[in-house]
């Protein structure tokens, strides 16, 4: 029992977040150097529900989070009147956890706040994303390996 409990305790946000070790990097929007065309290319080449926004590719410092559906509408509007496409749709305080946060706390936050996604940072730098579905998959995995997981208490 002790070993099992230890296992649940040791799963942290970094173990569940995407990208995984050999995955391609997170698809992000950079605040400093992207044109509407660049953003359009991202939206049409990926299917993610949303995209973290960072200051620059080099810094990876998190600015916020933008939903795909809002971006699509905003790109459409930008064609009509030349305007910043992120200004009104960017969530400037997306929920974040650090990579060291125990998954049981992450699960709790998702449940209590009804989150769809949560960003993972380390010293303010964006590392990854955890979606509601990632959390549900993690819970299902835990349930298979550990029916008495503390996640369900
Ligand atoms: P869902 O998890 O509901 O399928 P998404 O389509 O947004 O939602 O995400 C699919 C997978 O890709 C998830 O495992 C998620 O962690 C990951 N993901 C989400 N957004 C991004 C992104 N901008 N860049 C890279 N991976 C992402």
C-alpha cells in the first residue's frame, strides 16, 4: 500500500504535460515577431483547441493563452479592419502550475475550477500544457494501475 501511495504522490505535472520527451515542441504564438499570416498558418496546420502566447521564442516567457476558435474569428475580422488580432481575445492570466506540482493537486484544480486546460511553467518559462483530456487519461491510467489511488478520495 505504501508503495502505491508513493507512486501517486510522485506523479507531477511534468509527467503528464505535453509535449512528452520526444514530441515536437509546443505550438506557441510569439508576441514579438508574428504576422497575421504566421498565425493563420499555425491555425490551419494544427488542430489544438488553443495556443500559449510567449514573449519570444528565445525567452519562452508566458504572456497568456488564446483559444483557437477566438483566433479564427479574429483573423477574419483583421482582414476587414487592420487591427491587432490578439488584443481582445488573449487570456492574460491563464491558469498555470509549475512542473513540480503533484498531479493530485493538478487534478483538484481542474475539478474545482472546471478548467479546460492548464499551462505548465518553470521559473516563469513555458514548458507545456495539460488539457482536461490529458487529466482524464492520467486518471484512467492511475485507476488501472492503482484502484485505491488517492486521486479518488
Ligand atoms: P484535447 O486534449 O481535448 O484533445 P487539444 O486538441 O487542444 O485538446 O490537445 C490535444 C493534445 O495536444 C493534448 O495532449 C494536449 O496536451 C496537446 N496540446 C494542446 N495544445 C497544444 C499546443 N498548442 N502545442 C502542442 N501540444 C498541444
